[in-house]
C-alpha cells in the first residue's frame, strides 16, 4: 500500500490507465513475460515512456518496502524493487537522496 501519494493530485488520465492496467493484470494477462517482451515492439519513444512508468512503480515499491508498507502478497515484488532500485542508485544511474534516509 502506498501511503505517500496524494491521489487527488494524480491526473484523471493517469488514474484511468491504472484502472485499465489493474483490470488487465487481474484476469486478462496470459503471460506477464510475453506481454513484457511484446511491449518492446512499441515505438521507441513509447518504450522510453513505458520504462519511465515502470521506474516510477519500482521507486514506489522500493520506498514502501524500506518503510515496511507491504504485506505477504507483495513482499517479493517490493523487496526485489528495493534491491534493484538501490543498485541503480549505488551505480549513479538514478539520483534519489531520500531513499538512503528512509527508516523502517
């Protein structure tokens, strides 16, 4: 659960995407791996934008993991996100000075 985002400030179009994606992964996706691979056929600019969405999701999961805001259902994804996100920071690929200061 992400307790830090103010959903009132999220654009309606972004909220609509989240609802559609939630419905897709909740019963319509047949293979998460193949779906991810198929996304690489998108226009190159759209791949870049999709990856930015992915990084935003990873960042939120990573921050939530560091704060203990996860449960048994998403612990694996949250822990993996925190490990990967931390690695990107350590290698100067992402700048996020707040991540290291999060106390559980």
